[in-house]
C-alpha cells in the first residue's frame, strides 16, 4: 500500500477574516473612545463615545473652523462635490449596510446640490441695503461657528444635517444614530479633501453625550433634528440657553428628507454682519 506523505495530509489553515471595528472620527483621525468603551450594533463592535471624546471633538472643530470659513466658497463647493464622488464610489459599502439605492442616489444628489450653493448663498442671504446718506451699507452672511448636531437615522438624514452646516463655513460635531453608516461616511470625508476637524463624528448614546455639547461654552449652535424624545429636547434647549446658543428644534412630525430642503437649513446657521462705508473715499 502506497504511503501518504505527511505534507499531503496537512489541511490548509482556515483564514480568519479581519473584522472591522467602527471607531470615532475626530480631527481627521479614527481614535477609539478614550474610555475604552464599546457596544455591539448589528454584530459589529462600535466605539462608545464619552464626555472626554465630545470635548476633544469640540477642540478639533474649533481649531478647524477659521481655516474652513476662510477658504473660498468655491473651494468649499469643490470639496463637497468630491464627497459626492466618493459616496458614489462606495455604493457597494453603503448598500451592504442596508442603504437602499434610492436613498443613496438622494444622498449623492444632496451633496451635489449643496456644493452648488456654496458660492451663491452669500448673494441670496446678503446684499446691499438702501440707506439715506452718503454711505454703502452691506449685509454679509458669516458662519455661526461650531455646530453640535444630533443626527437623524439613515444616510440621507445624516447628509441633510451635515451638508448645510459645513457648506457655509461652519464645523460640526455630529452624534450619529446609525454608527456603521456614519463612520463609513467619515471614511469618505477622510479621502475627500475635507480638512481634519471640519466634521467630527461620535457614536454611542446621544442622551449621554448631547447634554455636554449643549452646555459647552465653545459650541455656537445646536441642531436637535435627530432627537426623538421631547423631554430630552427640552432639557438640551435649557442647557444651551446658558451659553446663548442658536438651537434648531426637532420637527413635531416625521421629516421627509427626500423633499427639497430649501435654504433654511443653511441660513439657520448663518450670522449677518452689516458694514457701513462712506461713499467717495
């Protein structure tokens, strides 16, 4: 009987797939939570953001805000269009996370739509004012600053609150409802020329981290679109009042994010600066 070689009887080892860990997105990097905490979402390991992570995200957003606001509006539009291109290129990844084709199309189109408004919103929201006297009087919109966002569920909802905030020169700290979708979008930002700190994404329980952002003295505005509980929304509004933040309240009913958003999501996060200048000098 022929002998079987030892090499022939050794089976190939089973390869273990590398599981993806969904980390936070702060300052253009993907750190774990400083607390080391995680939670499981649909079988995936996800970082659970802490108060310290929220503070770090605000620091990153503030550091990036002046440079982002100082970029030309045309340049910001180019960056947002690049985000649209990269979301389109990652269709398969978003589809694997349960994003439908129609929602994905709408999300890409929403980025393109806001990219187009980047160098036009100033003309619509500002302009020359008629005054009596030898003066020019000009109103110019300026970004509010750092915006904390409690994001709604879904890719389109997420895009619909981030894009209008950043297109006008604000920076954002986002508390994500769907962690896998949000961090996949963060990977898009990291490869789309979005400067680090312009968008920061925290995953976990927004009821835990949102109060710290609402009361944070270096946060200028608070978007509560994704808050589903009225009691929590009222609590966050009260916390925001201590530092005179601008607050976008959650809608009383269901929001159709596929509808035309109009200009309000952008103008709600703009301040108006009025300048007087004498004529003839």
